[in-house]
């Protein structure tokens, strides 16, 4: 028997979408500009590029509003109580 223990994965332990690359070959860490940015309703304060999140399928629609996530773990967390997480964005 081994006594291996693994830390429980956190919400954002999965790989986030890779940033878009600009014409000069550098990563565009700001997404598509200020209009493209929002924050994750689950990991409050985590910046999210709407364009990158949408391309990666990291979003949910709830009561006529679209919510974008910083990682794949946030979608299922949002699904568990969408009203709670939507209130984080109000």
C-alpha cells in the first residue's frame, strides 16, 4: 500500500484558453481590448477575454445574460447555483 495523497483540484486547475497571438507573434494577453474583457463570476476578480472564453466554450447563458469563465472548472460550479454566481456580477 502506498500513502500517496493528491491535493483536490481547485476550480481553475484546468488549462485556461491560450491567448490570441498578435501579428508580431506575441501573446495578446488582453484579449480583444477593453470591450472584450469581463471577470469570471465564479472566481471573482479573475479577468476573462470574452472572445477567448467563447471560442473555448467557457460560458453559460442565464436569464438572458451570458457569463464567461476563466477556466473549465468554473462552468460546472456556475451550473450548481447560477443565481448565486450571477449575483456576483451585479
